[in-house]
């Protein structure tokens, strides 16, 4: 089983567009295949550059920084928006992409009373990606390009460089603004969140100890 998974990761499954004159139809066919793909436990499938790419969920040491970031972002989220680290798929039809962000904040109504396995990217107010050696280029290039035209705020938590970058003010040409700080320095999170993030959370590797109850 391990060899099979490795083969999938090293050689992403590719499905050609059925009809070059109907790109929209081709995208929808690829999206259906992505959703119906029986991925191994602990893996997710995304639609990147016309290919279905299967990759593992984040490694165990990422759990605490992802959890801490979610807990700090959610109180400042727009009304009705929720913060999650579950591997849900969001579609970007105009870019013919479908991504499963490491962390996202989106309108809760996008998940109520609807069928299917993907949500509309228009529901997103923020996405965050935690880089790994295998996904770093995609997070900094492919996803930055797509998010930069659609998502109000994009956070790249660069675990290799130990720094975090906030992008905001999306446009047809990508984000107009960005700010990078090393872990340990405060990072202003722009509208619609408008608060200062304490990035020491990315330096903490152990579960914080509970304070003793005063006697």
C-alpha cells in the first residue's frame, strides 16, 4: 500500500480535457473525477493545473499551529463565517481549479442545505496554507495566483523559512498588498478581520500547560 501511495504522489494522475472547444465541460468532468476519487485515508485530492493531485494532509507537528491560528482568527471572522481545518474542496471555475486549503474561513451557509462535495470559492473570506517541502512551490505560485483573484485574505505560513506572509486586496492581476514577518513578530491581519496576530504561536511546539488554580 505504501508503494502505491508514493506512486500517486510522485506521478499525479492526469486527465485530459475531453473537448478542447469546451473547456468548461472539461473542468466539470475533472472536478467530478476529483470528488469521486477514492483517496487513501489521510490524503486529499485537488485539481491543480489541469491535473488531479493527491497529497497527504498536514504532518502531525502542524496540528498545534493550525489549531492555534484557527482559534485566533475565528473571533474576528465576518458574521456568519466559520473557521475550519477540515479538507473541504473549494472550486474556482474561472481558473478551472479546485483547492482544499489547510485552513479556511467561509460563510457557514455554504455548507447548509446543499449537496455535493465541493463549495463555491465565493464563500471564502480567508485561506491559509502551511508549507511543506512538497507543497511549497504550489502554495507560493499556483495557489497565490488563483487566491489573489478571488479570496480577500491569504496567509502563507512558511514552515521552512519560519515566517508568515499576509496577502490582501485581490484583483484580476493578483493581490495588491502583502506583508511578511518572521515567527515571533506581530502580523496585522487586514479587513475584514482587522486585528494583530501574535505569531509566537508558530514557535510553540508543546501544548501549553494549564495554570494552577489559586488556592
